[in-house]
């Protein structure tokens, strides 16, 4: 698993899960930080986070390919969400 990265205001956490058959499943978690809750002071402002997970986007023989695919898929998903907003 790689460290989460930031892309256009989203936190992206790709992962590759090793399966018993020798393949790797490309998994993905995407989170967004929301605005501070109304009435909260700046020093103790709480943020809400929306998290979306995608399991087994596809399967690969190489772990690096699974991670690269999950990253690429995340960028496309985020760009589409921003386009439709």
C-alpha cells in the first residue's frame, strides 16, 4: 500500500491486495474534506469528510500495475465529479 496523495482537493489512497491466485486487486479510497461546521471557532473547527471506496477495480499480475491503475482511475473519477458539479 502506498501513502495517500492529494489530487484537486481529494485525498486518494490506492492499494493493491494480494490474492491467493497470485493476482493483485486494485482498490481505492477517496476522501474529501468538507468545510468547517457553522459556529465552530477557527482553532477548533471540525471538518466533515466524505469517503468513497472502490474494491477490485480490476486484477493484475503485478502489484505496481494495480497501484498505477488505481491512481489513474482516481484521477478520472475526481475529474468527472468536478466536471459534473
